[in-house]
C-alpha cells in the first residue's frame, strides 16, 4: 500500500463471528491466516479480562467466605494485584523459547490458576493462587500484542492491536454479566473461577491456531549460526539440561520406557556435542514410537553429526515417508546429499523445503551453495539474492555471494559482498579469509596476509585461513613459515578422509633417522608426486632405508630415482618401517630454503615398457620425456610473487555452523578454489612453488 492510500474495509457482515459489528469491519487486505491468529489470541484475552473482572465483582462474597473485615479488603485486593510482577519474569522467555510457547504457557498457567483459585480455603490461598494467575494473564496479553505486531502488515498493526483489546474488553463485561448468576450457581463465586479455567480444555485448538512469528524464527536462526543449538534449545530447558548433563542415566531412569523422555535426552546429549551417545537413545525412542517422524528426523541429524552419512540419509527418508512436512527435514537432507556429492538430489530436496516454506532463506542459501558446487555460479547468485531479500541481515548469504562473484572474476563486487557480511557480523572470520583470497588474486599480498591474520585473531583454529595464508607466504618466498602453515591442510574439511591410516609416528624433521626406515607416501595428484619425489634423495642421506609409495601408474616410472630403496604402488602390502612422512611435508621436515631446493627428479620409464607403448609411441608421444634437461640454478629461482603479472587464486571457506533438531541452519558453504587455474599457475617454475593441490578443488567440509 502506497503512502497516503486509504485502507479499505470489508462489510461488517463479513466479519468473523467473534468480531462484534459495533467494532467495525475487517481490512480487506488481511487474509484468513491473520484473522485465524487474531481470533485465537482474542479468545485467550477474552478470558484474561473475564478473570480480571471477577475480583471486583465477587469481593463482597469473598469477604464473607474468608471473614475479612472491611479494613482488610484493601490489603487483600492489593496483594492479589501484585501478581503483575511475575509477568516481568515470564516475558523475557519470549526471546528464548518463542512468542507462541509463552502464550500457550500463559494460557495453561492462567487456566490452572483460575481452577486452583476456586478451591481456595483461606484468604492466603486465594491471594497466592491469584498472584500467580495474574502473572500469567498479563504476560499472555503482552505476548499476544507482540505476536500481532510482528505478524501483521505495518499498516494493519494498529487495527489488530485495537481489535485484540476491543474483543478482550468484552470479556470484562461478560464477567460482570455472569456475576449476576453467582448466587444461583451451585458453588457461588467458586463456579465463576471454574469457568475461567475453560481455555485449558481448548488447548489443542489454541496450539494449532497460534504460529511462531517469522521474526523470532529468523532471530533464532541467527543465534544458531553464531552460537550453536545450545543457545536456542538448552536456553529454554536449562534446569532439565543441567540435570541431564550431570546425571544423564539417572534422568533416563525416571522414565526408562518413555519415548518422549528418551528422545529429549538424546537431543540434549547431541546438542552437547556427543552425537554418538545420542544415537542409541533416540533409536530407543523410535523402538517405542516407530511412526514418529520427528524422532526419525532428529536421529538423522545425530547420525549426520557423527559422520554416519548413509544411516543419516535413511533416517531423513523415513521421516519424509512418515509424512513429515517440516521444511527443516528437507533442508537437512539436502545438505547431507550435497556432502555425498549428489548435487541434483540435493537441489531437489532444497526445492521441496522452499515449497513448504517459501520464506526459508537458509534453504535458498544452501541451494545456491549446491549450484556453486556444480559450477553454475550465475544461478547460485540468483539463489543467494533471494536469501538476502528474505533476510537482509543474512551475513552468511553475503559471504557465499562473494564466493560466487569471485568465481566469476567479479572481484570488486566480491569484496563489496564480503564487506557487507562483515558489517552485519564484525566477528565473522570467514569473510575475512575469503577477502584475503581475493586480495591475493589482485596481487595485494600484504593486505591479504593482514586479512588472514584478522580472521585468525577471531578464530585461531580457522584451518582454511591458515591454509590460504600458507599459499600467500609461499608466493612471497617465505618458505619456512609457508610450509609450516601448509600443515594445516590436514585439518581442512574432508582432508582427514585422505589422511593415511598408519600406526607409525609421522616424521617432520625433529627425530634422527639414522638406522631407521621411513615410508614416504604420495598424498595428492600426479603432478605433486613428480615434483616432490625429488626429496627422496636428500632424505636417503639421513636414513638407512627410504620406501616410496606412489600411484600405481608411476611405480615403474620412478624405480630409477636416486634415494628410495624400494618403490611401491598404492595398495601394495607395506614392509616394516619406523616412521612415515607425506611427500608434501618433506620441504618443512628438511628445512627447505630457496637455495636448498633439490634438483628435479628425472623419472625414466623402463625400456621394456616404452617398447610396448605404455609410456608413448610414435603415434602418441610420451608425456614423460626421458630427460627434462639440467636443473635450473638456485640463483635463477625467484618467488612467484616477484614475477611480473603473476597473481594467485583464492582460498575461501565458510564455517559450518551446528544445527538444531528443531530448525537446522547449516547453510554456510565451504567455498572452493577456482576450478581451472589461470595460465600463470601452469608456468610455475618447476623447482619451487606450492603444490598442485593448492590449485585444485578442496573439500567443502
């Protein structure tokens, strides 16, 4: 509605039954959902004002019942009305557990308080019951106003609040009318308070009619991203959570076969970062209630957190088969499918989440991440834009948008997007690390290092920032610090899946090698194997035996290398050895400087394999020439950063934030380096420079 445009109202004949005609018509632009929400809230407020009216009307009967002298009536009513004070303790919960839960809690509290008031046997009991009841009454009224304010369009909020108060005032009049029957009802004034407990009988209807406000859902999502699910879940269950943390099995013993108790215990343990312990508890809950979709969904989340991907996917699928319509389930399933590199299925799952909840900004962002994984950066940008339109304060979406812009070589726009993410969240390290990658591409290495340092100040264990910083240092020729930082590659997401599972200790240069056997093993691509196998020769001077494990196609090619006592193919049975070292850790272990880089190896294929065409033929020239020529002298080797016109591709990542069983929010992507290295990367001098893994896609998580 434009400024100055008049609000159109429907005829009073079209009013819902609960809006009296004398209160006017309904704005034409309000939909059924708004009216249903307002109707449920006004029903609760009707009984709030009904209860308020009873004290003044029934005061003479109360004085007679409790034998109160006239001079004590003032203190009696004042003490009862002090019940407004507990409302200030209840209302802050609206920002912890949600507006909807506070309203429902207050409805139950005021109904039970009214029923207990009817059973009072003394003035003290009456005051005590009404003191508590009024706290719930006032808190319910304030929470109802908050819900209307947050859910109604700006131009209709005044009408909604006015209608809420107007219909609620009818309850005050109803209390006065019903009081005329007090002397005719079986229990007099007590019967009036029994009627005040009616809302509790309609609790199922109230639960269906009151929905959580979108503003609170967005705020809770931001807390989840920033602080984890403990801030959103345990905050509402602090007493129970404390018991569970201290005595989990004792808490379970109170209800060993109760599925809800088993499920809640599992969720609380999972949110403390112990998903492996939570899995059997939630599974036990499912054994008692096998058709509960929520249980299956939370089991999937626990299994995903425990890296049981196949089982997690089965749990999500089962939850959906049982009819789950929670968009968070589809969102979580999409994230899992993306982790499993099933991008097309992940896109379909995110689309289903969005269909269930069109304003699901996190699902749009996750969808953009998947499109980005597929190299469809323009489409990813459109998805990020939709997420930002839904949540203008969505720092993660701005960060991810910057990654997509960077892939499209729109560097200045990427920097602006990272700046927006930092403006929204100054303590967010990922845009700082990503910005450093862009600055490195632009040749601004000093600024890039400063940005990496800022990211590490905020999060000292930010593996991607350390990894990117290693690249920047190596480009500047700072090999000592660069190779030390490069060891952070083992902490990169998914890199642990590629780590050799060896019982022997790794060697990084500290332990003497005399008389020992060391196993060197290739960890990455063919190019890195060819570049770094040169370190076998100087290492052989320190150890009795050097074993080299390389990809099977290279086993015959590298048998002629100086240094290794034996060359093995990946997958062969390993002989006895004392220590091991990945090939790309050898420059650090040997303290490599620009002057001490070993000459390149000259792998030569066996003559018999050349004859049979394995390494080339007259029709298909070999790509592994017998001689690569003399090694360049150390004096001719310069750090790549000093070569004119040379830049470096970025290293970008975003943190994977925890999810909650209630509403997942793992929507931050692990951005990847550019898929195709620019031409200058192919011209790296053969005797120095970062390994090729630093110009190939890295794991997202």
